[in-house]
């Protein structure tokens, strides 16, 4: 970990290729809250730098994989935002997590967000929690599941539900505060 006096770095990982998506927007919102709390933020852009499937020919030497892992090593915390597909995280999110190992993430904080087309469910959050714990991450107890995602934002891209906005602030606070505590 870095010097306690340096700002923490929070890395966003989107569960879709397009950052111009509901999950990309959720990362923008949560990372802005983290910046307001003094963190620096970075985001991996799967659209610009897609990760190959783990085990695909040449994948172990892929420059995007190396860049993704280097960004992860330099991060102090992570925010994962994934759509729920067929009761679990997206393939993009699963593949992203498959490229991370405890040597990249051990002892680092993870905050979790999922979006759903219909009713709320915790399946994706639970599956991401298991994966993050498996790579020795510390998952915050705060988490956000956003149902009916097509109605979640106003025309300017802001969340319309006050409860979800409050949960975003709580999650950002938990990520930043717990990352600072773990640095000591």
C-alpha cells in the first residue's frame, strides 16, 4: 500500500463494454462521490481496451491484460458495477475478475453495484462478493442494487431515487474511509 499521506486511488470496473451505459454512468456517479471525499479515481475502459477471455490463445501476453493488472496493482480500492444477466454478473465482469489475482487485490476494499431491468435482486452482488473475497478483497457491507434501470435516471443522467442517491453516498464513504483505515 501507498504512503498514508497520499490520496487513495479507487479503480472502477464496468460490467459492460460501453462506458456510455447504465453501469458506466453508475461508475461515474460513485467515483465522483469518492473524488469529493479526497480520492483519486481511474476506470478501465473495456470498449477501448477489451480483455481477452482467460485462457484464449495469446491471452497471457496480451497488452490489455498487463495494463489492466498494472492499474489494479496501483489502485487501493475497487468499485464493480455490473448488469445482472440471467441471475448473475455479466460475462464482461466475470472475465475482468478472472484476470485479477490476490497479488493484485489482497487487502483492498471492493464496493459493489448492480443494475437490473426488472425487480431488485442480490444475486449479482452476492456473486461479485464471492469473487472479490476469493481474491482476498475486503467487500464493504454497503452495496447497491438498482432495479428498473431504464427508469433510474432523469434526462440529464442523474439518479431520480433519493434512497439510491443516499446509498451511493454511503457506499462511497465506506469505500474511502475503510481504504484509509486499511492503509494504517
